[in-house]
C-alpha cells in the first residue's frame, strides 16, 4: 500500500527509480553466458545424434514384438520398452552435459 504525504512521494519515486535501474543493470544477454550460435562448435552438435538411438530402438517394433524372454514375469515386449525409457533419460543427460 502506498503512503501519502511529502515523504511518501519521495520514497515512492526512489523505489520506482531503483527498481528500474536494477532491472537494467542486472540484465545479461545470451552473449554474456556464451549461449550464441557462434560459440557452438561442430563437435558439440554431433552429440545430438545420440538422441536418435531411442527412436530407432522403439520404433522398430518387429525386433521386440515377442513374449520371450521374460524378466521377473514381465514379457519382453513391455520390459524392453521400459528399458528404453531409462536409456533415453541417460542419453538425454549425457547430451545435456556434453553440449551444456
């Protein structure tokens, strides 16, 4: 709630001016953090090819369209797909760390 009176007007001006100056002085561009395309080398882009592996492993259905072998009573069709969920998370983390 804003106060009224002589002192309150001065205080409100100071707060609004400080807020504006802080937001302008604390701003950093993508270049300051090294997030521009110029800093991305060719080698770091090759890491993204690892993200294709889960698509190949899961979209090739004839490879895992069977019930055998079972793992703790779970048919191969199900545990194979669940295994790719874990593998995909690990691959995503690796690519994130390598290109980060």
